[in-house]
C-alpha cells in the first residue's frame, strides 16, 4: 500500500513537472478561492466597499477627503468594476479571487528564479492551500490586490537587476506605484527592495542573492540610481495619500490599540487565518532560509522588514492590524518552498497536503462568516428577510447604534434593496461624504406621524427598546411599544407600533 502511494505521488510529480511552473499554483488557487465564494455574507468592511463603490467619482472624492483617503483608489477601481459586473456578493469578490490567482502564479515564477523550479512550484502550491489565501481572496477589500502587486513588483525588481534596462525599471516603477495606491502599508516591502538593490550595487547581484547572466560590470553602478528614479512616481502619487490618511487616522483606526510584543507571536496565525498552519509555515520557512543562505536575502527581507517596520510604528501610533501584512505571506511561502525543494517530491507534496488538511476547519469557518471570532456572525440577510416579509407602505426603520463599524444600515440596505424609510436620517452618508449618515438631533420630532417602526439593534436582546440609548431610546420608549421581536445571529429586529394614546 505504501509503495502504491509513493508511486502515485511520483506520477503526480511527473505530471506537474511537464506544466509551466506558474500554472498548477494558479489553477489550485483559483479552484480553492472560488469554492464557496458567495457562502459568507458581506461583512462590515465589505459593506463599506459596496457603499463606496456604488457612489459616483465625485462622491468618492468627498469620501476620500473625509475619512478613507488611503482606500480611495481601490474604491474607484471597484466603482469601475461594479459598473460592468454589478454589485452581487460574488461580483464584488471576484477581483480578489483573480488577484490571489495571479499572485500564486507570480510567486511560483519568483521562486523558480531565486531558488529553482521545484522551490517555486511548492511555494505556489503551499500558498494556494493556506486558509488566509482563501480568506483574503474571497473578500472585497484591497489585501489580495496588494499581495499580487507586492509579488509582481518583486518579480520585476529581480528582472531589472538581472538584465538592467529602462523598460524593465519602468515596469517596476508602474507596479510599485500601483502598490502604493492600493495599499500604503504594503510599500514597506520597498525596504527589502532597497536593501537588495544597495547590496547589488555595492557588491554585485550574486551577493544580493540574485543570479544573473554573465555581463560586464559597467552597468552595476547605475542600478541604485535607476531604482531611485523608479520609486519617484510612487512618492508623487502615494505621498499625498499618506499625508491625507495621517490626518484621518483618529477616525479610521480608532478601534486599533498600540502594538505589544505578544502581537508578534500571534501574527502568523493572523495572516494565515490558522494558528496551526501559521506555525507550520514559519517552521518550514525558517528551514528554507537556512538552506538558501544569501539567496534568502530578498524573501527574508520582504517578510521581516515590513513586519518590524509596522510593529515599530504600531508601538507609537495605532497601526498594528495583522491583515495589513497579508502581502508578506507569499515571501514566507517562497522560503518554505526552498525547504521543500530539498526533499523528495512525494515528501514535499505530503507537507503541502498536510498544510491543506490542517487548515480545513478554518477554511470551512471562513466560508460561514468573515467576522471574528467565527462564532459571532452577523446575519444582515436574515434581518433583512424579516423586514421584507412584514413590511407595509409607510413603515420606517431605525438603527441602533447608528455610528458603528457594524454598518447596520448598509447591511440591511444591501440585502433589502428597497428598505423602509430611514426616518431619523437628516443627511445620508453619500451627501455627507462619509460612511455614516447624520441623524435627527430631536428624534421625537422626526418620529412624529410614524405608526410602525422596524428597529434593528446589534446583539441579541429580549428587550430591544431597552438597548437603545440616549434621546433616540427615550423617544421610542415614550411613543412606541414592541409588537414582535426576531433574533438573528448578531442582530435583533423588533416591530414597534405607536401607542394608542399617542
């Protein structure tokens, strides 16, 4: 039986060897990420993407000026996408699927250049089966695009260092500029690029871990200057975004705490979406780094330098969010691929399969919900169905809390399409250039004349009116009674009717 399994693994390896190195990882990533693509509801961050992407370019500009400048270019890209492909859950997530698929293929190519063909292939296959690849490859947010562009920029850097020319440096410059526009924090990968370029300029590409064809040394001293010219566009484009985003930090990241040392130990599990798989990846990557020697300079730098830079910044200002570092995962996989390339192909494939099996519980969980913890989903669709089933002309809806990162109003509007009148809104989020609408300062006055109100409250509450605070809660309790209550995961919906003596 063991010999049969070994022969099967050997046959599988022979089939893989005949294919282009990028094709198996790309196809596997595509297959994994499209599986259950629409199973989980849009979660709060994706609802923000939907809200922004369905606005006009002018409205997007106002939003960028108010709260979300750093994500503005991504929202504009998604605006163009939704104009063509619509705003269904699957349509919103397809760009991330495509980005992760391309990232896996590019990773295999990069691994083949820096290690060998087997190292690139195993790196790409391992990346494909990570729960984090599915998680961020199934999310309408910029992390998958940032991952793809970080790998693309690194591939183009290696190309330019191996065979320097202005056209290759121009391609690198375009990739880096796009990376900065999509995800500012991903630009920390430039620290690794700068280190490699500096060593290649000082001592040549080989000490920098970049194998090159035989060529004269006359062009060596120009590499660093060409790299500096190549990063000028990103400074011009991303610089203003960075300055504007810095002024919005108190609103955009008011939920983030300062980084602590134990955050570093939790990072592998955070970016791979599985503590067990994250630990396995770190262990195998460390073996690969030891095997590569100086060839590990680029991938090791592309993992450690962004992590250390963001952690250092995060100890001073609230910036440390593990998913912001998803773009380093392919480089960790590249190091792991180098370790797997040193063993027999069947054994390496077993490690890839093992990583996939260990991640299965997390793969299943993230297809139920993108919320964290996975045991705390928010059923916007279920709440919307309750309202749709009982809605009558003239009904109103009230949300509590309104100014919450749960985006209760966006969740109901997305799934309901034509929700009841949002009776307390005085200026919607689009006109405000914000993610939240402005509410009536005198709720009792705005509720006057309304006989039925659908109340949507975050959390599970047997007495939903008691959960509404402030003047809004006082007005509702004074003029309405609870007729019926429905509890859905993460939400409570109540139908309120006006008091007879009102």
